[in-house]
C-alpha cells in the first residue's frame, strides 16, 4: 500500500504519457487515491474497530495487512483517512484506496527484456529504456513494464502482479529512461515508500535543455498542477494554493552554446517535475514534444544549422532525460544501496554530436 502525495504523484519524474483517470479521492494533504473496495455499515451495525470490520468482509486478507493499510492512510471512512482503531458506526462508508486505479483487465505476462541492475528476495532495480510505458492503462494494455514484470515473476508464487502491495514504488515517464525500484514484498514496498515520502532517497537525473544558464547552479521552487488549458500538460503556479509544492536543484554540467547538459536532483517528485520546472525558466528539455522542446528554440537561421538540429532530433527522438542514479536504504538489511545507470545510447550520441558541433563552430 502506498502512502503519501510524493509516493502517489510520482516519486520520481512521474506521470505516464497518457490521460490519467480522475482520482476518487483527493485528500487534504494532496494525495490522489482510487477506490478499490467499498463497504457501507448497516443501520444495526454495532461499534466495531475498522480493522475487524474489514477483515470480516474481505476474503484472504489478514488483520495485519489491513492495519498496514490504515497506517499507510489507505483506509477512508466518510471521505477521511482513519487509523485501524477507528470504531465503525451505522451508516459509515468504508473505502480501501490505492495510489492507482483498479486494473479492469487481466495483466498478461509478456516476454519483454528487462535490464535488471540488482535483485534480491526483497526488491529489484531495473533500468527502464525510453519508450516503455510503466503501468497498463487506456491505450497501453500490453507492452508495459508491468507486463514485463509479470513475465519475470511468472514462476514466483508469492508475487501477484495485480497486488498493489507489491511492485513499482515509483515511476518515470514513458520517454524518460533510467532507474526504478520494484518491491517484491508488502514490507519492502511500505519501507521504500516511506523513504520516498520523507525525501531520504537519492535521485539524480541528466538532461539536455535549450539555452545557456547565467548561473551554473540553482534551485527551482514552484507549485505544480495540471495545466487548465491542456489537460495533458502540467504547469508551474506562483499561487501557493494551487498545485503541489515542488523543488528541483540543478547544476550545469556542460554549456554547449545553444543547449546545456544539466544535472537535476529532485527534492520532491511531481508529475513531469523536471520538464515543467525547466520550461518555467525558459529551458525546455531538448526534443520534449509535449512542452515545445521539439522545435529549434535557440541558434541561427542558417539552413545548415537547421539540418543539424533536425538530425539531432532523429538521433534522440524523445525528451533528453535520464534517471541516472537511485539510492535508498535496503528495507530489510538497513544497508545503503546506490545504483547508477549509464547514459543510454541515444542521449550519449546526442551529447557527442553537440560537442562536435560546438568545437567546430
């Protein structure tokens, strides 16, 4: 069971490249939750702890698991999260909610190659390629990372790919490459989820953006919410009452004239956070079609330059963003775990092409 808004929103660069179903609940702390089970207490219901109320009504679910769900804020009574000690009374509407909609179809195991960086009995770290959608959803019922995980765990009787207590702890966009951690036990998912919520994980992204920076390092802070003029985009808002608090720290690694290679460290994890924070400062990600980076935004009007940039778009046909590092405390051993995924070939080739252009210029 996931926990708080950092975990529910993105816990990384976040947000799938598709229209997202509207949540059933938006909590006071900003969590977006979807109802998976719903029970209404009858008029003659005697006062009863909610964990006991639910265990009597749910097949194959232990009281301990229900208590874990309550601790994670996933048990809602009359629209408000409650603890397992809450006493259900007549007329109460009790919901069990998750961070994602219910899968309304069977998840088919598909033999999709996985670049597994690390795996043990508790977790798995995978290097996701660009172009791979994380979760099945409208228009993406097959060929996703979840389908690949179903194949990978097909002989593991303890791993149910449809069980929201297991699986991906965070997500990244379809066309962003890089590291993701997958929990193989409910305890691991709860522990890792806590680390994302408390911002104790270590995450670093590498991106190419349009333009040069007057300052070589800085911090971008601005609330992020869905763009009211385009529901497929997110946007930055100055009004603190709109959206969710978001902070990105950046450092310029290389200045290449019309573009820059930057390192971004996430303090929060909101949908499209790096993409919209950079856009808000006038530096959209290179070839980010959703936010206008797939046009020539800096440089000359010469035909030779235009052809060079078009060739660069072909070399890296997606937003130039890679989740390079991921660090966390192992949920069982307490060991500090740190992983790094090298730049994928398309971004490495893109960077080299711009370096050569800059040196020749």
